[in-house]
C-alpha cells in the first residue's frame, strides 16, 4: 500500500491510496499548503478496514488513475509515489517539501526562459517524425528519457512551459502509439 500524490502547478494535490498500481483504495483532494487537511485525509485512511478496492483504468507512475473529472484536472500533473507501507499524518508535511522542491527545480532548469527554446525544439523534432512508425525507438533513450527525468516541469510557474510539456507528452504519445501499431 502506498500513496500516489499528483501535484498541479497551482498547489492542489490529488492523493490516492493504492494497494498496487492497479487498485485504488481511496482518493482525496486538497491544497499542498493545507497540512492539516492532508493529515486528516491520511489519518482517515490509516487502519480503515472499510476501504473498497476499485480497479484502475491505467497503471504507471505518470498516468492518471482516477476516473471522471479529477482525471482530466490532474492529467498533466506531477505524480510522485510516496509513503510506501506508511500512510500517516507525517506524510502531509512531506507533500509540501516535495512540491516546493519540484517548483524550485523547474525554476532553476528554465534558466529565466532559456530552456523553453530547447523544449520547443524537441516538440518540432517530434512533429517532424510523426510519419515514421519507428520514430519512437529513435528517441526512446533521448527525448523520452529527458521528458521523464524532467517531469517536475509539470508544476512550473510559467504557463508556456507547462503547455510545451503537454505538447511533448502528446507528440511522444502519438509516436509511441504508432510504434505499438507496428509491433503488434
């Protein structure tokens, strides 16, 4: 059992108590800065025998699992697995630290906007490869790895950066789906 915290750039957080990557036990939404509310959510989950497991539609650390409106709201968020085996109020304080560090990393990486041009270059490169069914394999260990390593950019304060990261996700998704169509 562990908590998956998915942070949005505006400081809201979706908390999911998961039995495994495929089974949701409970969800809660709060503000990262509201440590008391987060502690109440986590404390309510601790030792609750009445939690009903639900199958998730998706699996994986960067995909949204919750069905409905929340999934759309958090689809572009930063998902971080936390508190494996330990679900308690102490985790509420850690949420703030993780979020602040991610935003600080994003700000530092962007270097006053200089890195935005690099990200836009990746989008253009991926768009130019759209018709190549093997393109995903070509970028799998470069751009795909970079986007995965820099997922903290999803909570960047700059709207333009988040938009370009969303475009990268979309283009990589398209290339991946094309590749899977070929290999199946």
